[in-house]
C-alpha cells in the first residue's frame, strides 16, 4: 500500500509540474528569434502629450498607451510593429496615464487611469471596472501608478499568476519639499485585478516611478528612480532592490554604478523602462534611460545577462530629445516574436523603437561584467 501511495503521489506531482512547465512555456521561448540580422526601426506614433506605457498582449498584439491630462490614447499593432492602427481613445475621463498590464491568465489588458479600464480582446474594446479596490498599506497610504513602467504577471514559483505593478506613494504633495517622504512600492493582485494589495515600501525614501521584472527563479528585481537622497547618498544613479515573496516585501537595497537616473546635472531622475526577455532559463534584461550631462536627450538601452547584477552593454537609440520611456518584448510564436519595443517621449510626442537583441549586442561595452556566449 505504501508503494502504491508513493506512486500515486509521484504521478500527481509530475502532473502538476508538467502543468506548470506547460504554462511557463506558453510565455517563454527560445533565444534565437531575438538574434539574426541586427535591426532598429523608429516610428512616430503620437503627436504632443506625454507619459508612455507599452505592453504585448498574449496574442502578440502590441499596445502603446499615451495620456497627459486627457483620455487615454492607444495605438495597436497586430503585425509586430510594422504598421499601427489609427489612434483610439479609451473612455472619456481626463487624466495622466497610470500604467498598463497584461493578465496572462485571462488575456485581459488592464490600464490604470482615473480608475481601471479592461479589455478582453487585445485592446479593440474597453470597459471600466467600477468596483476595483486598491487597499492602502499598513500606514494607510494609497499608492498610484503614474510614472511607473508597465506591470507583469508572475510566471514562476508559488505566486505564479499574480499581477504585479510598480507603484508609488506621495503622502502629502509632489512639491520638492515633500520629496523626502515619497517612496516606491508595488501593487499585487491574486484575483485578476479586481482587488489590489500594497506591498511594503521600497527600502529607500525619495523614490518613485519604478520598474520591475521577474527573474527565472521567481525573484523580483525592482529598479527605481530617486529624485531625492540624504546627503552623502547618490541620487543620480538607479537604485535597486529584490523580493523573494512575489513582490510583498523588498530587501537588498543597492545603487547601480552603471545605470544613470536621468541627466547628471541634478538630483531629479527620470522614468525608465525595463523588461526581461521571454527566453526560457535566461535572465536577459533590457533597461532604457539617457546618457546626458544636462537635459533630457540621448536615449540609450542597456543589456544585462544575469538578472541585473551586471550591465555590460549599452547602445544609443536616439541622440535627440528623449524623456520618459517604457519597454516590452515580443511573445513566442506571434508576429511580435524576437522584437523589443521601446515607447518614449521624443520628436514632439511619442516615438516607438523596435529592435532585436542582435542590434543591442553590437553596442558599447560599459566595463561592467562580460557578455556571455549566447548559444
């Protein structure tokens, strides 16, 4: 009887593990599609306005969102970013864009802006969720997503399927005198975005407008803007932390020696994009910001091959105006496969760059670590 029970238990465990691997393989594929002939293409998507967020739906449709004190503006591409549909508006509420996210369990697209908008058909039609609940943290502070990069669905570990969204807390006002009270956090939902809980604070004050990525072992890497820091601390480079519990708590605070936080003439920072490429078993991250002694210009992207520990390569995308930016990656076995998409403020509005890893591999060495053999 013991042998039979053990065998049944083993079969059940194998079935569960097989289901998990199948679910993960749906969204993570091979390295090869991101290689090949190096390619970079840039298009102007929006005129005027500000505040980008870009995501890739589960069917590979790329959705670029944009809004500054207006209804959310959206452009969609169903052919991997070669062409884009005419601009559409989501709802009629005027505001500045929060952030977008894809629920990989249901396929729904979620957008924070004056509430929560939801699409079940890759952005063709939208409804507003009237009963979405965002619970405050233990201090009673409510978090918002304006200026944060897009959210993610966790694919690994015990919290697989959780929605995780970088967010920020502004306890009083956004006046410079109150920056020392600001801090980043994260919103997480285990019911498809109907209700959201607020994580513990990112372990540094003066932070806001962050970006995060799940690594292949289930840890979460958080990369943050910091527009204020105590005397003696560096507020001009990016600050990072990690979570081992699906984004509920944060630890291991550090400051990057390589990744800049905006123009280097002031302690103010700049929203940045971050994405992990959906490659099974690898932790290749791409980050976007600027290389500038003054002014928001000269946009670059950086590559990490070890989950953000080192960043050995960078490459210029646009030497002109470049401010807030957001990143997403194409999905396996869809028209978007192999592409990396960067939506940024430039050219008097919103531009989208699509490029592959092969193009980024021809970038400039930073001296921070080595590029591994990609085979």
